[in-house]
């Protein structure tokens, strides 16, 4: 019986993660970050959420492959190959100080700093859904690294206010700013 329990524990244990920390981009003292989530989703003040730099989201949105479906895949929020989501999504933008954020990296010790940002100890086990556990979202379409990701408590993010935009409108606005025809809008 002990042998079966030991074998089961070994199979159930997540694989060991080894990350290349030099790929994590450094950030300044303050940063604009965005949380993408389904419309209507609410979280409490003590809830930890995953956010990405707004500049990274904007760069993606101005790219050739910008669509709601692809955005959700890059952020690890939707399985690859599925059709355009029926649900509407929102982009919530915050301006925060660097010390508000932490990096979700499995093979780094809590209290250490990676590219100027502390490592998370948010009480969540690894692996974290939607991340590669190396400080990036998990791009579900490519099974590779997506965008650099941070974690923070909602109450810390919202301390100085926030802006909520429908995700399709955010993508369309960035598409227009890139000079591409609006007819190509987010699909």
C-alpha cells in the first residue's frame, strides 16, 4: 500500500521547472499594467490577480495576429484551437509602483529579486494555470512563453484607481493607432 501511495505521489507531482531568468525584462519604478478577464468577473480586495505590462499588451494588439481569440491564447486564458469566445472580455488598466508587483517564478526563492521585481509568495501552488512558471504567460497556441506576467493583490493595484475597457474596443483602438485599416478589426 505504501508503494502504491509513493508511486501515485510521484505521478501527481508537477514536473521540476528550470527557468532562464535572464529573459525577464527589467521595469522602471512605476508601470502601467493590465488585467484581462471576462466581463462581469469581480474579485475581492485581497485577491491576487495576474497582470501584464500595458506596453506589452499594446505591442501585441498592434501586431498582425491581433484578435480576441489570439489575445486570450497569448495570455493563457483560453485553450488553443477553440473558436472566437462567446463571452465578452475586459481590459482593466492600472498605474502601479514596481514594489506592488511580484513575479510568479517557480524555481526562484521568495524574497529574491528578478530583473528588479520580487518573487511571489502569494500562497498559490505551482504550476499556476495560464503561466509557464518562469515569469511569462503560457501561450496556449504555441505552448511557449507568451507575455511577461506579474501578480499583485487587487487592493494594491486599485489604490490609485483604474480604467476598464471592453477588450474588443481596446484591440480596435490599438489596431487603428498602428495604421492598419479598421476593417481588419479584432476578430
